[in-house]
C-alpha cells in the first residue's frame, strides 16, 4: 500500500504537479477508497445479520453506515486541509480542527441515537412476531430518555472541546432556569405532563381512552413528550397537550375486566300476575348464558310501577370486553327475554293512556267536561 502511494506520488510529480497538491489528491483518493470498502463491508454484514433473530446486531450494523461515511470524510478532509495549511497558512484553517472534533462527536451521537431507535423498533417487532406481550409505552419512554441523554452528553462534550467550561454552562443553566421557565412554561408543563404519563401509565399506546371532562375519546396512537395523539372513532386525529392530563379525569375502558348489561324492561299492568314467573325464568336464563360472568353481580328484580308499565331491570356482566362481542351477547340476552315474556302470554308495555268514562255520560260529553 505504501509503495503504491509513493508510485502515485512520483507519477503526479513527474506530470509537474506540486508535492502538496499530489498529497491532497492522494488523501482524497484514499478517503474515497476507504469509504467504498466500508460501505461494501457494512452491506455484507447487514445481509448476514438480517438472518439472525438477535435484534441488537441488526440495529448495530444498520445504524453505522451513514455516520461512518460522514466520519471518514471528516477525518480525510481534515488531513487534506492540514497539508494545505502547512504550505499556505491562513487564519481560516484554524477553525478546521474544532470543526473536526465537533464533527466526530456529532457522528458518534448520530450513530448512538440511530442505534437506540433501531433497537427499539427491532425489539418491538420481534416481540410482536413471537406473540409476546410488552409495554409499548415503557419501551418508548426508555428509548426517548436514552436518546435525550446521548444528545445532552454530546452537547456538553462538544462545548468542552470548544474550550467552554461545562460547569459554567451548568451554572448559567441554573441561573437562567427561572427565565426559561417563565418563557416556556407551557412547553415545560407539557414535558412534565408527558413524564407523569410515562411514570403513572394511566394509558398506553393502543388503549381506548375517554374523558368525561373534555370531548376526548379514541384510541391512543402516540405518546410524545409534548402531546399525545388520539385517533377518534370517526378517524379524526386529536392532538392533546400532555399538560391536559394533569387536570382532567381519564377513563381507560381498555383495562376493564367485564362489560355491564343494565336494561330496564316494562311489562303491561294486565300481566301483573305473570311477573314473578317471568322474573324467575329470566334470571335462570341469564345465569346459564355462556356469555355472562356468573361470578359477578347478577340481578333481575321488579323495580318500579311505571306510568304505563311494571318495570323490572337486568343487571349482569359479560365475560368479554370486546365491543362487538359484547353487543352480540347483549342482543342474545334481550331476544331471550322477549321470548320468555311471550311464552308466558305477556307483552312488553309501551306508553298508553286509559280514559275512564262514568256511567250515564257519553264519551264526547266526558271529553268536553275534561277539556273544560
């Protein structure tokens, strides 16, 4: 390799090219060669690691290609500029070395953030492929905290490299914390609201949530540091600032154990003598229904004398929590209640009004008297 470089250098010198130009050309050429070789190696490694079930090696190889390319060019061009500076010194070249150092730190931070993001996605995909349960919200929170830590650390190291005192920067941050808090209190409120969501975990990605205090209902799609994205049931996206969740009540129906059937049914007053048998049979039917959880509260009771009906209520819990399956079970229960009432020769009541006409008064006269 060294002999090839000397040969290339002698060839350029024989063509009348100055030595420093030849050296710059060789550095740039070698940078191209090294970059080409590393891209081929990374590509072959990527093809191999994709066949393995380990999510870490795939994330490592898939994250290193672009940062490594930029790093190689930063180092190569810095060497080329060093050669030019030795021959033709200029004040502008003094800025190359701090830029090189900061560029190297930025490439390392870029690689680490890409690695964390890819590892997070690979872990989630592998668990879903195997059918394993995991907490997506916790995984997202850990990934975001790690990436934030990498960015903050890289920024502090870059400042130290540029000659700034990190302790002074941190002290300035403490002094300026009040000003930042006043200027960006809403942003900080959303940040800490998101932190509380990650810590308390009242809901996770994929949960159905609703709030009785606000017009918020839908499926959680994303929990960010500033806002949470909720997809409403009419497919509208709702962007809710995280600070909102610190001041409202949030219901999470996705975490219910059962769904409740609570219905009031009215029977005609003419069928009062059949009510007791109807209630016994309805209760027996619900107790034997395969979709009803008999370990929970189960009630079928005469409840009230209505305006035009004798009312009884049904109170029970379904085994399923799925919305569609719940309605199928509820529909079957109500159909069976209707059949039981019909089998006893009774009827479900509907609003009626009975007018009693005293003897000796015709119907028109009685209506006129009531109207008066």
